[in-house]
């Protein structure tokens, strides 16, 4: 299983400004960057072979040595272009993981459990979702965005499994939705009024979301309810960083 670590530069935030960095992947935890923590965790997963990091290439290369055997692809203009560049850097088309570089709490066991939950790998996209109860039990007080569905209240994960070949085929459609993200009317036109209304009334189910995903992209996607809150808890705010520095051990 190969991995693409998404370390693209985003807009300035309270976290980046307070830490004096332009990219939160370079925020320091016990003398190491958050990106280094994520890569170190991924290397503990036996199934992980090739690691590609997409981000500011020159800065990233200073963090690792040639013996680290990973690949760095320079970032594009947006997240869709970064996915394209990451996929292009893979040596062979296959299933791979997309991992956010701010997933400092990620553990090897959580990644392994997610990979097992995705078997037998028949879908093109697997997206982990974590219940509010699971998240709050593991990380009390941490603020996350939750979506209320008929099936429960969930937050999304920071690790996604994709079929790289089929994903390349639908990137134009993904780019279209990404471009429409700030226009509610365009999003309604793409996603459908019925889906939006069910969501607003809290009558939407996981199965209905999966069905709409396949209708939009012509590839099957599956939401995977996981028990590892580490898959869905990232470092976005100064208080998240404080928690990471408290919970994570130096390496």
C-alpha cells in the first residue's frame, strides 16, 4: 500500500501565525515537525511501501535524507491539483492512502485497523467516519465538526483509501465540485435539492450519501465507521497543538 501525504500550503491561520510558519505541516512538536511525526507513524505500518509527500518541495526535502526513501512532489494551486501530482508520482497504479499532514495523533494501529475495515477493497474510495461519542471519549474537549445523520453523529477522517486508477478518471468532476464549494446554488445544482433538504432536516443516511457519490462520479465509495478517534483528530488550532505536545512522545 502506497501513501500520499497531503502537505500543501493553506491560508494563514491562528495556528500558523502563532507558531511563525506558513504551513502547519512545519509546526514543531518536541523539536520535530508535525509532518515528520506523520511520516514516522506511517513507516511503522508494515503494509506501507512507498510514501509521496506533496507540498513545498524545497522545504520538505530539508527535513529528510536520501536514505529516508520517500518521494517529494511540489505542491500545486489547490488540493485537487495536489492529488493529481501525488498520483503522478506513484511508481505504479494501485490502492493508496491519502493522509493529511496535520494528522499528528495518527497511530500505526489506527491505520492498520482502517485498512482491514476496507477489505475486500471493492470500492474506489473508502472514507473513515468517527462517531461523536468515540471522539469525545478519546479526546475530551477537542472541538470537531460533526454531521448529524439518521445513522448517528459523525466527524470525518484524515485518511482516505483510494483506487488511484479510478480516482484519476474522476478528478475533473472533483475539481468541478471543489470550484463550486463557495457557491451554495452551484453546489445544490451538483448535489441535488433532495440530498440538501434531507441533510438540513437530519434525515440523510450513510447509504444515501454513498449512492449519490456513485451517481456523481460513476465509481463506488464507502463510508467506514471506525473506532479509532486518532483517524479523525487533527491539529488545526493552538489548543490542538497544546494537546499534541502533551500527548505525543518525542522521537
